[in-house]
C-alpha cells in the first residue's frame, strides 16, 4: 500500500513527479468534505491514463532499450502471448542526485560559461 502523493509538487508548486498505481493506493487522507471530489479526480485521472487514444505503444526489438524517468512517465507493459519469444524486463535504478550531478558536470565541460541548473527532486519524501 502506497501513501505517497499521486502528484508531487516542489516548493514553487511545480509538478516534480507523478505516481499512480491504483492496485496499491492507500485510503485517501483528506478532510471529509474533500473525499468525494478527490475520488472523482482520481477516477478522471485513471480514465485519462487508460484512454487508448492517449497511449503510445511500440515494440522493442532484441538489443533495444528504453530509458525514462520513472517519476515523470506513466508506463506499463502490454499482455504477451506464450507463442511469442520470451521477453524480459530489466530495470536499473539510477540515483537522481548522481545523475543530475553528471549532467551538470557534462554541461559545464561542453558549454563555456554555462549557468547552474536546478533540477526537481521527483517523488522523494
């Protein structure tokens, strides 16, 4: 059961992460007068997430990979047939601080006089 927020905001109220797994959501923790509206909003969000018109689907070929920020992209896997070749899903979590530090260092080395960049911290906390 997850108690993390569905939409995480930073100190500027900018979205820094989205997390939604309806199979693991905890009961909503909101004032009683907001519960109905929260569930309506959640129902609407799930309708959008599962809308086939908004879905991007592609098949990776052997040797291909996909890299994305797990806190910024809704993602999933489609069903598969036992007749198809075996597929595997390999994940490799990356520490965001180290990742952003490497981006800053690379940018500084490639762009003379590059100004510092601040990156949101995603769903931490």
